[in-house]
C-alpha cells in the first residue's frame, strides 16, 4: 500500500506539466472486448499488483483505425523482474533493452517498462561512464536502456500515432502527443525533431514508409523533409535489423505500396542493393510487381508466404542478367547459372544478411527454372518428385504471367502434375530432349556452349 502511494506520488512528479488528454470510450470506440484477452489479462494482473499497465503502440493505433492488430505490446512502470514475478509463464529477453514475454496459450505479449529519454553524449564522458545512452558519431543511439515516466516513454516512441496508451480497465485512451488527431487526419508524424530522431535510429525512415503504406497515411512534410538527405545512414545499421525490417515490409500485405513509397522517398537508391535491384530495372519491373502483388494477396487471405520465394522473385532479373553475361563469355548454361546465382547471393548476403536457410531455397527455385523447360524423357518425372517442386512451379507461373515464358509451359506442368502415369508418358515433348551430353576428352572444343545438361 505504502509502495503504491509512493509510486503514485513519484509518477505525478515526473510527468508534471505533461498530462495526457484522456479520451473516454465514446470518443475512441475501442471497447475492452476488442482487445486480445491475453493483453487484457496482463494489464489486469499488473494493475492488481499496484502497477500501471497499458496496451501501447501499433495495437492501439490499429484498433483506433478499425484494423486488426498483428500483435500486442503492454507498457508498465514495473521493472522486468517485477513483471516476471507476476506471471508464471514469462521470461526476460533482449540485450539492448530488456523486455518480458508473457505467454498465454499460443499468444505472447511483449511487456516493456516505461523508457526514459535518450540523452545525447556531451563528449565529456569518461571511459567506463554509464553507457546506457551511447551514440555513434552519426548520432545513432547504440543503447537507450533507462527507465522513465509514462510521458517520457511516449516521447521516445517514433510516431505520434504509435504513442497512444489504452487502459483496458477504464477503457480510456491516453494521448500525450496529439496522436488521436493525427490518426483521424491520416498523418504520420515523427515525435520531436525529424532529423535528430532519424539520426538516432535510421530504421525509423523505413518504418515511416512501411507504416504510411500500410495505414494509407500521408507522411507529414516536416517528417519527410530530411529523409532523402539521411538515406545513407541506413548503411550504418546492423544488417540483420535491416533484413528484419525488409521482411516486415514485404510481408505486411502492402509490399507493392511500400516499394513505391520507398522510391518516392528516395530510400531505395544505393542504400540497399536489393531494393536497387527491385526498383531500378525496367525489365524486371513487371515481374516484381506481379510477385509483390501476389504476396500481398496471400498475406491478406491469411495464406503463408515464403520469404525465400519472395527474395528469389525480387532478385530473379539480377540472376537472369548475369546468367546471360556468363553465357556470352562462352560458359555453358548450367555452370553459367550457378555462377550467376553465386554472384547475386554473395552481394545480398554481404549487404542484407539474408540467412542461409533462405538462400539455399532461393538457389533451388532458380536452379529448377531451366529444368522446367525440358519436358522429355525421365526429367519431368524426376522433377515433380523434388520437395521444392511446388515453389519452382509457382515461380515458373510468375514467369509465364510476366510474359517471360510461354504460358503453355505453365499449363503443361499444371496438367502433368495431376495426370496419370500413362497420360504423362503421352504428354512428353520429344523435341525438347536436350542433346546428349558429350564426353569430352582433353581440350574443350569451340562448340562446347551447348544447351542444358543436368
Ligand atoms: P506493426 O503494425 O508492424 O506491429 P508497430 O508500430 O506496432 O507496427 P512494432 O515494431 O511492433 O511496430 O513496435 C511497437 C511500438 O514500439 C511502436 O508502435 C512504437 O511505439 C515503438 N517503436 C518501435 N520501433 C521503434 C523505433 N525504431 N523507434 C522508436 N519507437 C519505436
Ligand atoms: Mg506491433
């Protein structure tokens, strides 16, 4: 009890002069019943122990806009250890800032302690000083793990619409930064000075684009202004974080819109080779548009999407270009394809840290493409047994849809898959039998640039 009183008093003091606008249910329409029962339970139980607890961030924003939140975050004044003590099924994770995962059933709620302001270094710190707020030379925050008041927690978030707090007990929305008005007007506005906030964390520029595309919001002019000039700062960001953000972007159900917005903001150029590849090649544009569109459709229909398939699509025309180049240097088609795949993957792995589990599948999908054009002998029978056949075939369909491959080839494979053995035998196309592999002894003859081999 005494602890409760002390906490209340302390909270009042630290947020003095920064009172939120508190909106009742009839003003925002988010009823407790709309919230994930797990998030409600987490808030209720923390409150029962005398802590403050609110649903926060993207979930409140999405509910306010009538969208279904992807996941739920809860913010509290309890420390991570205190949170963990309240919930049996919970664990502390994270190094940069420790958060608590609380599990109920299959759902996980991320619980974070209110975080304080990210003070810039003065330059006078001694070695070994408190390094909770380290910054790099470009102003990027390397750590920001200091607890703070609820107001401070709101201010260190990225956009005003992401800094709304929902109290499921009273069904109130707490708004410190006019986020509700911005949501109503469809404006994505950074909190504080745009340049400073993007320097602290350049990924916020990508988040701006992704969220604007997802919410169909306008990026506020002052927020937008420094983006082009600061685009290069993305190069300092750890590659794995960039990759995660790209995955979120491409799996948001708004991949195509995001790609267009990235181009508008000048964020695609020269900073992520993958995006250069996507947006700078007229040849591949139709193919990529189709790939992103079909990914968006699948996400919206709640069907699974495979990152490897998507990245294989996004980079296909890079592979095609290099494949062609190697063949022009007199390399035979399959070794040339292998070289081309190596090159493309090498560049992407260096720049974007695409994990190996994805690159292996990407190679399999690409590698299957020339083989899908051979419909004679035992090859088609062997190919449909390949565990990755479905992905390779879907990829072929994209190539057909973009006009790169005759649509009949796609139809042939569709029929072949569902045909009986006898029908399959009849379907084989003799003309496409690849020339027999010639055993070469000694020096490679001039005419060695033959078509496919297996
Ligand atoms: P999504 O719909 O993708 O989940 P989101 O806004 O919820 O969007 P999360 O990555 O789940 O995104 O982040 C949750 C909240 O954490 C955000 O709403 C925002 O308040 C805060 N946040 C996330 N990333 C940053 C960042 N880079 N800088 C400041 N605040 C951030
Ligand atoms: Mg979220």
